[in-house]
């Protein structure tokens, strides 16, 4: 279970092991760590196209379907485990008509019975098995939510990646147009004898290089479209139309605030690992209990009506018992081996749980570091882009007036292009950092959502 002790989050397994996480994050928190409802995070961005793609992706995702199937199986297993703690009652009915031995008349026999049995759970083996099944069902529910969170994050990554890619394509196309105009002017100067033929050849090479880069960038954008088609199963032409119609999606991620202190309660995979520890502990208890005697009670109520020409005979009976006591003596070490295997499984679950906690802390810290880094670099990147733009415009004017060389112009152009792409790269890093932080914090998942109804839907 998860609890707070002197400001430190702990997780305690069935035998008292503690997993400790840092009392505070070492990386700085965005927006002073104000709390927001991550379960409605995507809706808060105000982008209906993104929500539509997420809904469609979750509807066709094989990982979500598989997780939902495992949840249904876990629920069925829990029902079966709980039934072992309750009495069973079976009814039977039979009828027979024929000639009996030494009797030439036709007789009819009608028989019915109710048979009950109950294994008295003296040492708690069945209760432990039911507890293990319940923990596994909780874990399966958390895994279902984890799959949905992962699909939503992947769709968002591709969606914003496409928009960023298109912005880079626009930069590349504008760069090609600018180089083509420079090449045209240089060709005119070369024909008039005011520029060397080598300069004209250089501008043609520059245009070709820029055009090749633009084509490569567009191919990357098309590849992202293919990935979104695979994720959502939406027809590519329909998907392209939706994306183009929403060419400038709302950029509200910077207004979203989070509180990483709730990490362990907002990570479905961590909760699932904790439930694995609980189920392994219960399985160990059940294996130990099965080494002791078992007690069962049986009973029945039956009716038998026998009819012939002489009349009807009622042979109804009832019974309580037998009470059976089974004492294991020799089993070739099978029960002891089951206990040893269950103990090893428990140790494995504890180790995996601890690893999950460490991984969760690392993912949050890395996402926070990325956000802090992009925040720190944004102002410098904007200053760099704006400065190189002013320098390029001035160099372009000087080149047109004949007071600057083509080499100087191309250097200024290259610096501007690098600054523009660096700013777009920074924007993409920031978006990915927010998505990674959303995923690292469990998408607003809480333990109350561990057992969702079959019809539950939300854009986690």
C-alpha cells in the first residue's frame, strides 16, 4: 500500500518491505508545481481534432483490447476464487418407467435431489487465493488504463510532430525560394559580365541543395502521416484533410501545471506492480495453508416416488455428512515445492516493484529537466533567430547592391536557417517534454479507477 511518512512516500508490501522515493524532486517544477486535473488534460488543450484522433486510436488499439481482455479474465478468475469460499448446491431430477424384476406390471420412479458441499476454509487457503485474484484484477484494471494513457501519448507525439514537421517544411520551402531568387539575380549578373560564372554555378548548387532538403523534410512529414493512419485506422485522405484544416492547433501546454508529488498514486504501472506484490504474497499464504489439513462438509435432500398398480411408495431421504478431514502425509515434496516457488515469485514481484518506482522517479525527473532546459533556452533561441534575420536581410540588400560577396550572403542565409530550425527543434522538445511528463505522472490516473466498467471511456 502507499502512504506518507514525514513527507516521504513509501510503498509497503505484505511482509513490510519499504520502497522510498525522494522527499522532493531535484529538478525544478514548471509553474511552481500547481495542481491540475491530468485526467482532463487533453480536453483542456481545446483541440477537437486531437481528441478525435485519440478516441479513434483507442478504439482500434490492439494493446488496449488485449489489456481489456486480461481485465475481463481477471474478473472471472476472482469470481471463481470467491466461489471456493461458499457452499455449492446442485439439483438433479430423473424419471424412469419400466418393468421391475419379479413384477410384470409397469412401474414409474421419479427421483429428485439437492446435494450440498462446503469446504471449510480452516487455514485460509481459499481466502488467500481470493485475495490474490482480487489483487490481480486491480492490477489488470490499472494496466488497461496504462495502455490507454500510452496510446493517447503516442497519438499526441505524432500529431504535434506532424505540425512541427510542416513548420520545418515551410521554412525549407521559403529558403529554397530565397535561394532561387538569389540564383536568378546572379545569373543575370553573370550574363552581363558583372559576376563570375563560378558564382552562378554556386547559386544553382545552393538551390539544388535547399530543394533536396525540402523534399526530405516533406517525406518525413508524410511518414508521420502514415504512422497516424496506422494508429487511428482513419483513411489517409480524410486524415490529411483534418490535419490541414487544423493547421494551427492550440498551444496551451505552457498553461498546464502539474504536481509531481503525486507520482506514485498517479502511475498505473506502479500500482499494478504493487498489486502484483500483494497477489504474490497471497499466493504464498495460500500455498502454505495447503500444507495443512482440509475439512469439508456434505449434505443432501432427496425424494423418490415409486408408483405401480399397487399404489405409490415414498422413499424420500435426507442426510448431513460426511464430515471429511484430509490430512496430507506424503506427497513427494509437492506442497513444499509449491511454497518455495510462491516465495520466489513474491521476491521477484518485490524486485520488479522497486524497479518500477525507480523508473517512475527517473522518468519524471528527466521530463522536468527537459522542460527546465527548453524554458532556459527559449529566450536565447528567439534572440538568435531575430538577430540572424536582421543580419541576413542586411546582407541580402548589400549583395543586391554589389557591396557583398555571394559567400557572405550564403553564410548569412545558412546561419538564419540554422537558427529557425533550432527554434522549431526547441518547440518540439518542449512539446515532447510535456507529453512525457503527462505519461510519467500516470495521466491523472488514481487507484479509484483500478476497476473500470466495461463501458468507461475518457481521453487518458
